[in-house]
C-alpha cells in the first residue's frame, strides 16, 4: 500500500479509505460481519476509516467503534456532522450549539476520546461559516478533534471558509470530501484546483457512481440494481450510454470495471484517497484486488473522450449538495405582479 499525505496535515493515509455508510441498518445490519469486513480492510493496509453520525442514525459509528478496539491509534478516523439526528430542528446543521453537542455523541459511539478528522457533512446556508469554524476550532484546541474538513462544498464556499479562517485566526478546513467518478467529473473544473491551491487533502466519495461502474447495470437490461436506483429515466439513459462505452475499454485493458473506476479516481493528483463502501466481504475482496492498478495515459485519454474532463453525465447527483439558489425558485424570480404568458 503506497500511503499519501493528507493535504498539508502531515498525516499519512491509504489511497483507499474505508467508508462505513453501509454498516448498520442502512446496509449490512450484522454487526459481527461488519466488524470482520473492517478488520480485513485494516489487515490489507487501509488505515483511513470514514463514517458519519447520520449513517444508520449512529449505528455505523457504533460498529466502527467496536471494530477499532485495540487498534484505534493505528487508524486515521474520520466522521461527520450536519444531518438530522432527531425531530428537534436544532439536532442538525452546522451551528455551534449542535456541533459541540453532537461531537460528544460521536465520541461515545466511536468509543474514543479523539477524532482525527471531523468534517462538516454539507454546507449550511443558515449558519455563518465563522460560527461553524469557531466551534470546530475550540474542538481542535480541546484535543477532541485533530483536524477539520468539509464535504461536498462548492468551490466558492471553500474559498470563503479559507478567507474567514485566515482573517479570524481560526482553524481552517484541511480536507474536502466531494463526489468523483468517471461519470461525475465536475469537481475537476474548480473544486480540485481550489483544494490544491489551499493545500487541502481530498477524499472522494462514490467512485463507482453508486454502482453504475460495477458493470452490473447495462442498457436495456432490468436488474435489481436498476430498480434500486434513484435516477430519473432521462438521467439513467445518459449514464448508461457512457457505461456501455466504458465496459469495452475496461475489457481491452484487461481490468474489471471496478478496478478501472477506482484506479481512475485515485489517478488525479488532487485526489488523496477514494472512499470504498463495501456491504459484503465479497465486495471488499474485489476492491482490494485492484488497489495497485494504475492507468496509463492511453486509457485515461480514452476515458476523456467518453466523459470530457470537468463534466458530469446527466443531472447533478441527488445526494450531492445543491445551493439554495438552485433549489428555491423564489431566489431566481423577481417579485412583482403576475403577468399572463405572452
């Protein structure tokens, strides 16, 4: 395993990070099996584990905590805060009130007294970024958190957060966690260059494009995976068309689709680690078998022809962040008297 430095933190991490989203009721509900999967990943050399309070409403963190007993100091442990954790409207978001409360819950579930990387899971337009960074700074200075990061932030928000931290003497985001795959290359345009400019490490999620780059989902074929997708039919067709072009490319290279997809994700110089999210041991074994695969320029050039650099195939991922200006029609329309269509 060739370890990489996480931005300018000095922390060495594996190019694959083990994502724990599928451990718990939302994926694999068998705690013992999930612990075995985590242990096998660690034994293979993965030293970077990423979870979130929101995953299975804390159950994922609990499973990770069980798995890391006796091995905690050898692992770079990351978790996140932001998503709703109850019916109370204040049990979510990026406010100081919620962050300083929820970090204690995460520490308890993870059975640890410190978190290596504490990330803001999504932006929160209702909370001043200075408020968020101030709370995170206090956690770093208290020793409960080693370093902080963001997730799925637009490039402009990343820049603003860096400026605020610099001007207010606060801890700054040292990492960013955006979506990235052969089918979702939009971050190459601004997010990755901005992260590189500020010396941020980048751990990307969904490098298999939610299963579409496994090769199991094919055009004009009905599968369980297709029925499970949340994509619209229009978006499905665009993505499936691209997949149909990628499958023969992987075959010519003598690679399984999963290995091609993962090797692509970690080939970009702005990417530190790519998050794998196995639900079963078989899925983990397949991914681990490709950890040393690298792609030559010819293959990367042909991928560029299928999906041009800096572009996403289809509409934005529904689990990614959309700023209010895109989600709320009232922010795109001037108030005034209604006019009949001409």
